[in-house]
């Protein structure tokens, strides 16, 4: 499966709009981005963007690379 999304900065966030293989709108967002962490959310809309439902949410921490 291949999905094309283009990430764009929106203020302090990175947003990637696109469509699923069924044609539903999708939106991935990276927020609260720091050197040590970020918040990643994925949502979909079956009504052309009038309403969105979140289907994934990740709170991630970055670890320094081992040397």
C-alpha cells in the first residue's frame, strides 16, 4: 500500500493531510515537538472534513543515539 502525504509546518506543528485507500480524508499531526519528545496524532474524516475522529495518538520520547 502506498499513501502520499505532504508535511507542512503550521506554526509549531507539522501537519500531513492526505486520503486513505478508501478515499477518506486523513490528517497526521506532530505537535509539542522538542529535542526530547513529540506528540503524534492521526485522524480521519468520512464527511469531507466537517468532523474528524482520532484513530491513533502517540506520546513519544527521543533517546540520544548510542556512541
